[in-house]
C-alpha cells in the first residue's frame, strides 16, 4: 500500500507541479490574467504563488511533512477558486461555463488536499515518507 499511496501523491501533485512551473516560466501571460482579475502586484503574486505551490507539492510528494504540504494547498485553491474563477460575475455563457468548471475543479482539488491532510495527520501515514507528519 505504501507504493500506491506514493503514486497517489505524485498523481495528485502533478497538476500543481505543472502549474507552479507555468507560474515561473510563463509569468507574463499569467500575470496578465491575474491583472485582469484585479490582483494587486499581479506579476509578483504569480511568482510567489508558483513557488508556494511547488514547495507544497514537493513536501507532499517527497513525504516531508506530507500533512503540511497537503493542507498548504488548500488556501491557494480556495483563493484561486473564489477570486480568479468568479463564474457568477461572467456575462457570457461561454465564459461563465469555463470559469465554473475551473471553480469546481479547484474546490474538488481542495477536497482532495484536505483528504490527504486527514490521512497524513492521522495515525496512518502510508507512502514511503522521508519525514513523518507535522500535525499528528
């Protein structure tokens, strides 16, 4: 089961690793989107959030305080969902549908991150961890 738990962590974190790399390599494009959503200091916000999700993902994947890595993703996902994917403010049906899908994806990922947090902060912490949980 340890190998399966490790595979699950890697698969879950893959989206954040890709996004974090994107935040740091396509900063201008992402900062343009963030600026359009009225995020202050959009470029810096994109860079900081990219580094943040890369660190959180690394903690989870490597099993270095995986509970901390998992729970650290939750605020990022909730902020992203409610601030960047505000489908309820979109006027066109197409934009509303696209933003709603992203909003729901972020909420689902936040739920998954909370699930990993509960798993790793509990007595069971499978998955070939380098360091045990921080919150157990």
